[in-house]
């Protein structure tokens, strides 16, 4: 008798719940849930078989916006780069009438992180078209995505992929060597603004050392212009860093979780890092950052069974003037991470297997961090008999 009463009670609860949903549907019902899945079941036109360059990225962004004008918009970020390319942001919002917690992702600030743009574009595609990502990831958050933070540098390095390697410092000084060789690695952009200096040989600024937060605190003197880690002659001397700063400053409190999608160029050393990068001093929310990162590492276990290494980024190396430190120390975003899946230096541009592996690892880690954040704040959870269940 008691069991029957429980069954009747549960049935009544579900019945009243269904009537309530039908009577008072969610405001964004037309753009979410089952209807969302039916409206956007697939995107066969976005099927990349190679690492994206700037022109391909622009075409992909335009196609996404054209196909989903009510859900996504493309925002140009001035100023243009020295080679007249424009950084682009994709803003994905399932409901424009309300502001939801914001997730900011930027890729390819480093010129060698070729796969990052592909990963960010594929993430946007999955959020829009894949039912497994729409709920909860798309419907519960606003997404701000910059696929390529260094278009000049990416284009520059991709065009040299087939040339033989040459020491990066010697290459920077040797104009003749540039014709037939490539630098052993190149992390900078390609700007030539040297603040009145007469050296016409060296070029480029390391964008991820060009942000105005403890700029150059990791060195005693400004590295020379030819140095592969040259941080610029002053903070925000690069147009790319200026464009990123203006955008994140404008978003401000709308960003709750910031992710810099980077690359590790050391085999089997993949990391999820967090500030501070300029100092060994721990941030005030160190334990939260560590716990969320470890949760993400468990959620995004690598194909060979390993976990991402999770720790404060300065434990590897002190690096000042970085985006992650700036977005935490100046913009005020409590949760900021650097994700570094493995990618070979100068990979084969059409090696789809390696590209697909990077993209899958990157997206898994990004969503792992989102899940870790949700878990730490008990977002979208109900407690049943003392046990938290996520929905």
C-alpha cells in the first residue's frame, strides 16, 4: 500500500511538472532543447582537412554567422595587425534577452599553435549543432571565442613549413638565410615597429609577454629585438595585444571563466595551468583553481591513459606580461587557465590525424574546465538524500 502511494505521488509530481512547462514554457524554448536539436542537426559544410589559415578562418566564421544569425555574431577587434588582418571574436548566445555566465576562449596567441583555431571553430560548431553540447554547455552560458589571436604569426610560420630549419636567433639576423630556411621555432608576430631603432633585420613581438601586468618582472633587462621572447618595447606595443585588451576590458564582469588555448611542443608533457605566471606567489583562490583543474584533467583523460598535469604555471617557468595574468590581475576574472595539448612544431599542414587528435584533446579539456567550474559552484545540481546530482 505504501509503495502504491509513493508511485501515485511521483506520477502526480511529474504530471504537474509537465503541465507547468506547457503553461509557462522557458523564454528560450524555441532556441533550445529538442527544438534546437531539430533545427540544427548537422553542419556538413564545415569539414576542415588541414590547419586553418586566416582566410579559411574568416570564411568559416562567416558561414557560421550566416547559418545561425539569431545565435551567433562575429565581432571585429580593432586595431588591425601590421599586415592588415583583423582579429575576430565569435559571440554565441542562446538567449539575447538575458546575460548568462560568460566563458571566454582565445587560441593561437602563439604563432606555432596552429591547431588552436581549428579547435575553437569546431567547439563553436559543436555548441551550435551537436545535441550533446547544446545542453547544458550552450544553453547555460554565453561564449566569447577568439579563434586566432596572432593571425600574422600563424600565416608567417605556415608558409615556411616546407623549408629546412635554422637556428632562430641566427635566422632573425641573417636576411640571406630567410630565403631558403625557416626559424627553428617562431612564437612572435611579424611587426617591424622598433620604436625608432635602426635595426632593420630583427622583427616580431611575443604577444603573450606584451600585456601590462607585471610586464618584464621575470627579467632584469629588456631582451634584445632578435630574441624569440622579445616582449615589445613597452606594454601593449603590439596591435594584437591592444585588440585583445580592449575586448576583454569591454566584456569585464561578463567573463566568469577565461581559457587560453595554447600548445605543448614537448611530447607527453601536456598541462592545464593557472596564474600566476609572473610569480611563484600563489593566488588567493589557489585551492579552487587546483581543484577545478584536476577535475578537468580527470574528465579529459588523454588517449594513452595519462592525465593533464595541473599546477600553477610559474612552477614550470616564470613568464611575465601574459594574457592569463592580465585577465586575472586587471580584468578581475577569478578562474583563468592555459590549456596545452601536444602539437608538433611545424606539423604537416594536411596531417588530419594529428590535427584531429589535438582538436579533440583541446575541446575535451575546455569542457572539462566548464564541468569542473559547475561542480565547484554546485551549478545545475540537485541534492537527493545527501548526494549531489548534476543535470
